[in-house]
C-alpha cells in the first residue's frame, strides 16, 4: 500500500490548538501585498545576506504543535537551522505578517497573535488592506507590546487632520529585526490609485 502525504491531498490547512482548519486561498489583495513585501524586503535580505523571506505557501510548524501558513515571514540567517529546504519551517520565524481578510480577521488578531507570542516570533505585523494600515507588535520579555500603527492617509484624509496630528503621521514602517530598513506605506498599498 502506497503512503500518500496528507499535505498533498489537503494542501491548505492550519492546525490551531490541535484542530485542523482549512486555509482559504489568498485573494488578489493578499497576493499583491505579500508579493510587494517579498520584493522589497527580500531584495534587502539578499543584498546583505541577512536571511530569507517566505510567502503564504510555507508551512511553519511551531514548538507548541500549531501549524500555520503566514502570509509573509522572515527567518534571519542566524536562525536558518529552522528551515528545511524541502519546504517547511520548524520553529518561530523572526517576523510574521498576516494580511486580514473577512474570514480570518478574528483568528489573526487573537489566536494567531497569541500563538506567535507564545512561540517567540519577535515581530508581528497585522496588515488591514481596507483601511491601509500596518499594526506592529514587538516581543519583549515574552510578551507582545504594540509598537505602533501605521496608516496610509490619502490627501482628503490628511486635510482633515490638524498640524499636530499631521506631524504624527508616519509614512514608513520600520522593520525592527532589520535595523535601518523601512518599508514605505505607499509601496505596500500600491493598487487602485
């Protein structure tokens, strides 16, 4: 009797708390945002030989038994031993990004956030494509703390802000695990202009 790999039969599922959840295919917005992050951050990682980035087709097996397919993740060179070059990651990536969709939003901001925190993911981004925002959490002493929320304002929205509010608007998202790299919000959300 031939043994068939279950992942070949059911390629898109995640395991959360011992339960299997079907993972829906990424929509076009997910693909655009994930692809843009891959190009921008991937080029930087490659040029400086700092590590590797992965899109939503990489299985990440966490020490607590969870299995996720993050929309985007980074494993730095110093942690590359968690990568099996057959296609999987066994351990916590250094950065994980989830791009919200209506069907997964609740999981991304609760269960997944808690799982990433518990397993030691150093930086977690939640991207909301509807309001064009990036919420960044950083791990300190085993707990996530909100670093900041970065929102892409259009000209009409900027006009509604007073001078102090305008001064607080940030146009780039710093990648804390990559000192000095900042990703422009206009680059992340470049569609439909």
